[in-house]
């Protein structure tokens, strides 16, 4: 029996090492990149005045906020000694990791709504203030839930057995958070499908820029939707599968950086304008179309 446990222990050790290194690398590479995206949108008045980019800005801020908790998790995974870190820091990191998927689900639904309104040319609903209100309401929703759960005595912590951030006494909010996330993903899916149908049926009328922004919004949306569905079928049993799933959830900021800094020509060109080298702009401009 003792020998039989060795393969499982070795598997978990390998999984923990991979997870720890992955989380640290995610922070080191993609925290700066996501910060660049947010700064570019905020500093460039032409981008900041566009509703589509304001939504991207808010989603990028979510990624920036969650990345330090990813770094902390990676360090704890490698050292396997969470007691070295203040419990308040771990609780805050666990809370951020817990609520960030919900916040992204809501914001992606808002993004889908905006894409549908713009592509369908529904001028009555094409109001920047409406989208701005939706965005701040999404932040408020998460803030209210986090305060309510804290005052109710919900404990956010690092679970040594499963090597994840975890929560204790989480019901009924945990179920509510999951179904709220799924509801907004469904709403987002309906708006994305409607926008795609409009593009297909009225081919040639929709602007290329709007089509590219629609496709770029779909990529992280489908990834997050897949992870949320997978969450219902993959238990947190401490296996390599569960560890890899945990890493995948925290890799959402990677997609945000790849899609909006490398696939979005407008942001790439804005990024290239910071460099004096004359050759970098034509090279970056040749990658992708938007």
C-alpha cells in the first residue's frame, strides 16, 4: 500500500511544480502586457472615446487585478508553505480569484450586447452612458457580494490538501454565483449569435472593424464559457487534471493580452508608436488586419 501511493505522490508533485511555475510565468509575462493595453486605451483619446475599447479596458483591469493573486498562488505551490504569508493577503487573493470569473462573465455579456447594437445599428440603444452604467453595475455587484459574504462569515483561504484557493461556508452564494455567471454567459451567447447572424445575412454592410472586434470578443468568451461548463464536471480532487484546470482558469489574462495586443491592429499600432524604431511599425502592421 505504501509503495502504491508513491506514483500518486509523484504525480501530484509534478502537477504542483508545473502549476506553480505556470502561475509565476503568467504573472511575469502578462501582467506587464495587460497593463500596457489598459494604459494605451486610457491615454489615447481616440480609443478611450470608443465604447468597444472602454469595455476592453474594464476587462483588462480585471485581469490586472487577478494576476497578483496568481503570482502568490504560484509561490505557495512551489514552497508548499502558505503559513509564511499573512492570512489577510491570502484571503484577499482567494476572494479576487473567486469573483473575477463572475465579473468577466458579466462584462463579456455587456461586450456582446454592445457588438450586437453596433452591428445591428440600433441607434436607440447605442448610448455610451448605458454601457458605462452596465460596467459600473457589474463592479458594484461583485463588491456587494464580497462584502456580504465577508460579513456573513465566509472564509477565503488556501486549502493545503488540494493546493487551491478555497472558501468555507460558501452556500448559498456559491450556487448563486455559478448560476449568475451561466446566465450572463447565456445572454452573451445570444447577443453574439444575433450579431453573427446579422453579419452573415447582411454581408458587405457591416464595417470590417466591427466584424474584427466581434470575432476578437468571441475568442475569450468561448474560452471562459468552456471553462465554466467544465467546472461542473471536474472535481477538485487534487489530481493533475484539477490542478491543470485551476491553471487554465487563471490563464484568462493570457487570452486577453494575445487577442487585444497581438491580434488587434489598432492597439498594436498604438503600442508601436511608443518606439522610435522606424521598422517596427510596418512589421506590427502586417500582423493581422485590425
